[in-house]
C-alpha cells in the first residue's frame, strides 16, 4: 500500500466500532466509545497531528430478517430501500467518531463493510496495514464467550498487526454483560 509523503510520519490506528445493542443505531457501543476514548487519552494525547484514526464498522448480514418481518415487498426497489436504511444507520454511527476527531483535531477516515465482524476486521487490517488495531472488549466470562463469541479475542489471534483490546470499566457493564 502506497503512503503519501505527509502520511509517512503519521501513526495509523484502526478502530473497529459497532452500535450499541442497548440503544441501537446511531449510538456507539460502550466498548467502542471506551476504546476510542482510551486511544485519544493514552496514545494520541496532545499529539493530534501525529496520528490518523481509521474507523471500521462492520454490519453483519441479517440472517433471520426479523427486523423486516412486517414489511411488504412488492417491487425490486423495496429491497434497495432496506439496504439503504442499513447503510444510513452505519453512517450515523461513524459520524459520531468522525465528528469527535474533527473536534479535537485528529485526522481520520471511516468506512463500512458487511460480513462477519471478526473476519472482516482482520481482512481490513491486512488491507489497510495500520500500525495498531484497537478493539473494544465486553469482558465476558468463559460461558458467555462460548455463547456470544468474542471478536476481540479473534482479532488478537489473527490480525496481522499489533492489537490492543480495551475492556469496559466495571461501572459501565450493563446488567447483562453481553449487552453493549
């Protein structure tokens, strides 16, 4: 991947972000917000010109389609509307992070991909070649990890760059830790 001259001296940090399972779109999950704030406070600090943040949101395809169960599809355009709605949700989520970066003066890029989050994050990390990948971690116990799976553990094992997994603070954990 070619890097432009001004970007050659910039540390590129990729952050995988997702929506809140409690509040839904366009709200960022507790883990995503925590990973972003940690990155700003602990890595970027006041050196805003020395970093570029790369935000990736992965939309998992709806396997069951329950969200659209009461919808009526009479024309091919109806399906385009549904896909457009999902993209719009993801854009509003990314808007939060891009706006925050501009408020503090950190360069950034953001994009949406579709697929299995853990696979797509690792594939995009390989394609974009960031210096560091930062992911949120819900802090699930062993049983919950088996049931809910864990994107962060997969990324730590399979991403082709250094990975930092940021746990939620104890006071941020909802009653059901699977929620985020």
